[in-house]
C-alpha cells in the first residue's frame, strides 16, 4: 500500500469517524450538563456561550486512535510497521496529553468553574508525558541529539543538552495550542493549515522511509481531526474541544516537528501559537512592572482583536492566513 493511499484513507477515516462520534456525543454531553463555564474576565459576549458542551476532543482522539490501530494492523500485514515507529511515538505523546486534558476538563466540570488542575499540577503531568515520549524515542533508536537551525543549513550537536531543549519545546507548544483554543474554530483552523504543511513536507521534502511515512500519517490525523471537528465547531460552535482536544492536537503539532527531524521548524509554521503564548507572557510581565496597566486589551492576543471589534470569523480567517504565509516561509527554510 502506497504512502499516498495510507494518507488519504487515514484522513478520510478520521474525519468521518470524528463527525459521526460528535453527532452522538454532543447530545450526551448536553444531557450530562457537561457545559463550558465562561470566566467573568472574558469578553462579555462570550457569556452566551456558557453551557455549550465541552470535551468534544474525545471524538477526534477516539477517531485518531481507532484509525491508527487499523493502520498498524495493515502495516504489520504488509511488513512496513517499522516505518511507523516515529508516528506511533507522536501519537503516544498526543494521547498522553489528551489524557491530561481529560483530567483537567473533568476537574473543571466537577468544580463547576473554568479552572481545573492547578498550573503546576498540569505542567508536572506534561513534563512526565514529555519524558515518556523522549524515553520511547531513545529506546527505539529514533532520537537524534543534533538540532537543525531552520533556514541556515547549520546543525548543532547538543548532546545531553538536547533533552532539556526538547522538553521546553514539547511542553511549550502543547500549551501554546491550548491557549489558541479561545474562539470558535480558531485552534482547529490554524492546526489544519499546519497539518497541510506537514503533509507537503512529508511528500516533497522529507526523506523516504520512516520520516516521510510517519509525518504523512501525523498530518493525516491532524487534518481528519480538525476538519471533522470544524463541522460542529465553526462559528457558532455547537461543541468545544476543551483541554482534552487542544492538548492532544498540541501533542501532534510538536510531535510532527520531531518526526520531521526539525523541531524548531514549528516556531515558524506555528507562529500563531507562538504569538498567543508571547502575548500572555508580555501581558503578565507588563501588568506586574506597571502595577496594573495592560499592554493588550486582553490576552491571549485573539481576545485583543475581539475586543477591538473583529468578529470571530474574521480572526479565524486572518490567523489561518498568517499561518499559511509562515508555513510557506517554513517550507523555504526546510
């Protein structure tokens, strides 16, 4: 079975199963009153979204896992299972982070507020997930401690320093995707664009064998999950992915960069995630330094534009377009 066929089947299967599961899951979430709580400090018009079912990410995690299991069975039959080891590692990292999201979302629902796990608790779990991911990569012989610098042709051998750098990247981007999930369709749309970039990289620039095959499969899950979820998450959203979904997608986004063997490329193609995180850091730092003043009307940055009068659809369109431009730049830097 060709990589192209595997990619197509995995994308379509994940998309279709995500849509079908959500069709059944949304009424269940509503009946169990698993609705999103909205912070009082947020945009006042977001209050009308309160009660919208959350944890919709369960649908595409289930779809992705089921699709991947079928893929592994087919690969074992055709004798190509070894080519999927990097993909399996990335999927594992995504699922581990999705599990952290489930714990966090459940805590929010039980406490009936928009605060679940404490920040240190969540980060401790994420550190454990990153450590497991790096350990599995090491044990499978798929970890290389040389770090390419995109666009320079320079590769730096970090040795043992690679591990702390990798952990910062892994946990940082998982949380960045989580921060991007703040308005209807934003995280899904931006991640779909990054998924397309990974697919193009897999078919046109990645080396043959495990790298190209695994990256294509990661991109297939990203595209199938996000496009399937957008059927119900496009404005006005009928369901939110919650931390359950955003942390899983974050795991796939950074996992894909590691599969490509160029982790820093995600800083370019994932520029929106970077800006979302930087806006929060700058807002907090400026607030403390000025004793109460704000740099942005609200952080993360998408809320600043919202409070400046931009519609949610406009923000999603612009942020997705910016992602596409920087994905093109990342392509040049490969």
